[in-house]
C-alpha cells in the first residue's frame, strides 16, 4: 500500500469501513483491495485477522487463489454497496431480506467458532474466532460484518460524507445525529477552509 494513502477507518462500523476500501477521499479514486496481499493487509489493519494468520497468508505461494478471493471480496463489497445505497437513510423494508442471497451464500461457508476468554478486569467475554484454513476464510469476517450491519445497525443513520468529491460512508453515532463529514481532519477542515475563502471573497478582501 506504499503508493496509496493509508486506508480510512471512519465508518464507525467495520462493514462501512469495508465499503470504504474503494473511495475518492480527495480527488482520485483509490482501490485498497487490488489483490490478495492487499486484502490480507487491510484485514489485519481492521483487526479482523491476527498478525500470525496474516503472515501465513502473505507467505503463501498460491497467489492465484488469494487474488481470486480478493476478487470475490470486491464483488461482495459492491453487492453490499448496492444494498446500502438503496436503503441508507431509511429503515430496511421487510422485503429486502429476499435480496440477501449473495451474502447468505458466503455466510453458509462459515467455519468460525465462539471462544470465551478473559475481558476487562478478567470478566469473561465471548468472541468469534476463525480457523483460517484456506484463503476463502478471509471472506468470513467481511460477511459477518455485513450481516451485523444489516441486522443490527440503524440504516437511517448511514450517511455519505458531504465533502465535495468524497465518497466515504459512515454510521452517524453522534447524539445529535448531525455528523456531516467522514473526518473533521479531512473533509471538515477542507469545508471550513473553502467557507473562509468564500467569506473573504464576499467581503472583497
């Protein structure tokens, strides 16, 4: 990923961060999942795969299979983008369940299992673990995140950044539900600077 900016994790939900792996944060569209290596790198940055498993996949000589899985991940991403685009800003209608076939097809291959471990202050907590037996397993946390978004998130709060050319999506978790930008450090500051320039022009200065 050295020739690209670091991927953005501004979606406030892993499935939206997944959608944001292709985006136009400034002027030029950027693809962060060009091949299998990209997919492994992004999953590790997203904390969806551990460093040991990620290293094992990177060391694999079966690049073709890994690249094929990355292509399937991009196809899943674009299916999810279509679903989110159709329904964001409103409650998901009951009939939408009929369109979940592509997602359910990936979920049907799930080989994950639940683990109970020590959480904060030693209290037991449950998490989902993956066997990482084949490159196809890399699709499972992505499908799980998509399922969690569809079943657990309020689609009325899914927003598109209001930046001039930005295409990043996010889940507005603010109390006032007034979030406008993917990030104040990026598009928010850019909008402020543009507004300041406009005021100076209007003032004739």
